[in-house]
């Protein structure tokens, strides 16, 4: 299994916060529509593919996105939905 890109020592450029937020927003607005390479090409602002991969690795590891069986990337982070279900007394955590 390949080591995650974020843990490699050969990263040439780490993304800036505004770049990470731009990728997050684009994925959130286009959830489930694009595979990794297509998504990178459709971004409003271009960046090095390696930098994009660092962002994708971060979003996967933080649980904000998921990749389906076809390779399409979807936004899954929903903190408000989680709060709503945790507040319900009829639901319990096992």
C-alpha cells in the first residue's frame, strides 16, 4: 500500500489555506460529479497536481470527503447533521 502523500518527505509545495478552502468549496458544490483528475482540471484556480493531491489526502484523512467505487469524490462532512442526531434522546450511541 502506498504511503499517504501528506507523510512523504518529498512534497515540493504545501497548499495555502485559501487554496484548501477553494478545493473544499468546489468539491462541496460539485459533490459526486468528478473523479480526481477531472476535478483538478475543473478547479477555478489551477495548481500543481502534487499540491492538489496533498489537499485531497488531507480531506480524506479528516473525513470531509469520500471516494465512491467509481472513483468520484463526494463531500460527506456534515457537522450540523451530526449535532442534530446527537441531540435526539430517542437515539443512543453504542
